[in-house]
């Protein structure tokens, strides 16, 4: 810590706050559209976009509107989208077989968005939860989420997503060893161009509720995810997770949720100094939206303030449902 010289009245910090020009000059962090990743939900069919329970401002989009939305994002300069599928109950099975159907919704969505707007980055999750009848991210055997067999399935998902045109695979399942397994399989398939953004420090959080409604896993989920997602009480363990994922070949790491875990972002950035991201999750976005609709706060200003907080903590970028809104505000 710097030992600051000076004291009042020689030093008056308000002098560097007195007008916009000087505030701009001394700003320590900058938020720009380059920092934004926009998570989007895709649904099958050619109907109209569907609202998501508990997630005002977010809709599930059929592929055609997804493409239009991606064009809007690209026009505003948003670098990348993270795509998630809504899987109807009929397609869910205990082992999540639809996840490895190479013609499934997410693969079709990736391919279509990529061919419509090749310049925008496409990130996609590797995890089974949208596809399983029990809503878990892995295979369930005798009441246990089994690790290594789940990893095999994630590898297949990753290869398919890469073949469909995904630029980045984001394993969000928290199985041990999945980053290395996916990296090796991509290498073997000649896909060294495909990157991995690891959900490295993903916590067993209660802030994911609206997301689970959006992908259709909320009512399916039996029990909790505490045997694979991290305990919110831990931070040293986050560093171990990041370290393993980097050793296994992760290009970028992520902390999730976002705002309640900024201490973890700071720790990861300081300790590893690698591309570090945070996910401002569905429950966080829903809190802002509902507080705003209750008249308690102003959405736009609060959204930008939260995003700046991520930058200050050390994020290189943020996954946020508010990406388009933020991009518009930043463009003004
Ligand atoms: C699936 C996944 C989840 C989120 C992203 N990928 C939910 C979960 O792990 O239960 C949460 C995102 C959000 O809440 O916005 N593995």
C-alpha cells in the first residue's frame, strides 16, 4: 500500500473531481463495449420470443430472431455472445442424450448465427443441465453426480459445438478434469483454434434461479449442486480451481456469480494475471430490474455502476444480460 503524502488543506481531493474533464483525466478504470459478453437464450420453433419467468427484459429467441439480435449486438460493437438452449421436457432424458445430438438446437443456433455474422464471437456452455430430467450438470448414478463419465459427455458436446462453429467452449459444469479433457480432444480433432473459457470458480449459488427457468431446468432440478459447485464460504479454493484450469489449457477463466464475488475476481486477477471474466448472473440482473420497476433505483445508472465495479475488481470482461442496454448507454 502506498503511503500517501499530504494533508488538508494543501491537499483537497475535490480539485480532481470538480468537473467532467478532470474526472475523465483521472479515471482509473474504463468501461467500454469491448468488455461485454451477452448471454442469450434460444428456443426451437419459429414463433415469437418468449418471456422468462423472473427475468424481466430477457426472452428466449427462436433462431431467426436470435440472428437479428446478434446483428444488433454486432452493430453496437459487442464482441461476443454466450448462447444457451431452452430444452422442452420431451427432449430431456436422465443422461441428457439430446446434449450430444449433433443436430440439436444449440448446434443449429451456433451454425446459423456464425454464418449470418461470422465476425461476432460465439461462446457456448458445456454442461448437461438443460438436457437432463433431474436438472443436474452431470450424469446421476445412485444419487451421485459421477465425474469422469460426465466429462466424456462434455467432451462430445464440446467437439460438436466446435464443429458447429463455436469459437469458445465454456465448461460450466465444475467436474474435475474437464478442461484438460476438452482441450486434448480439441487438439486431437485439429481444433487448436477453439478457445476455452472455464467457469473456474463457479459457486453453488442461489442467484441462478431465473437462468434455470430460462433453460427449463428449474422445475426439473432435484436437490442442489453443492457436490460439484463451490462453497460460497471459500476463496483459497477458487485459486486452486483457476490454477488447475490454466494448467489444463484454459485460455480465459471466469468467476460466477459476479457482484457478490468481486473479492474472488480480484484474487484471481492478482494471483494469475490471465484474462479474467465474471458472470453477472440472472439473479443479479433480476434484482436490478425488479428494484427499478419498484421505483427503488434507476436501472441504467445502476447497471453501468455494477459493470464498472467489475472492471475495478480486475475483470477483462463481463457476461451480463444487460450487455445490449449497456452498449447503447456507452454509445450515447
Ligand atoms: C449451467 C449454467 C448455469 C448458469 C450458467 N450455466 C446455472 C447453474 O449452474 O445452475 C447460471 C447463469 C445465470 O444464472 O445467469 N451449468
